[in-house]
C-alpha cells in the first residue's frame, strides 16, 4: 500500500493506494480530483516546474513556469534547457518563452514582467 497526501487543494487528504493485480484500489480522497491525482501520481507522476531564466543585458531574472504539469521524468532535461535560455526584454506575464519544453509538449511561460527599458 502507498499513502499519498493530495496536493490538489489545501485540505491535504491522506489517500491510500493499493494494487490489486492490474487494478488500483484508492481510498481516502475527499473528492474526484483527489482520485485523479492519486491515479496519476502512481501511474504517471507529473509536476508543475517553476524556475527563472536569464534576461539579456540585465542582472534581473525572469520567473517562469510550465503552463501545466509535466512528467517527473522530464524535470531534469527541462531544467537543463531552462538554464540555457536567455530572453530579451520586454517580456509580459503569460508570454510563451518556449512552446515545447524538453519535448514535453508543454509551453514554458513567464510569470513576471520585464519592461522594455530594463
Ligand atoms: S482529495 Fe479533493 S478535497 Fe482532498 S485534498 Fe485532494 S482535492 Fe482536496
């Protein structure tokens, strides 16, 4: 049996997952979103990745995040790719920095703004 703490909302339900052959028996979730979370966490875990990227000609860093969660197996190659990115100002919040981070099919977007004169 595996015990998980659901991270989908602040309630933090303790969810128990038992394997029964090819089936998963999931209990302890307070809502359907927790059921989906537990099933994904056991079969194909994903995470939203947050980081910063360099801004050309500036000491400031631009905060970024993946638009949706990416497979955990993609986190390391994604960080390697993010380290090599330098953006040019201006950048606005929500702007796509790269549209297929680490070949995950998920865009990396700005979560901050860098004005043009920075
Ligand atoms: S199972 Fe539902 S209620 Fe419980 S923490 Fe997850 S999202 Fe929140």
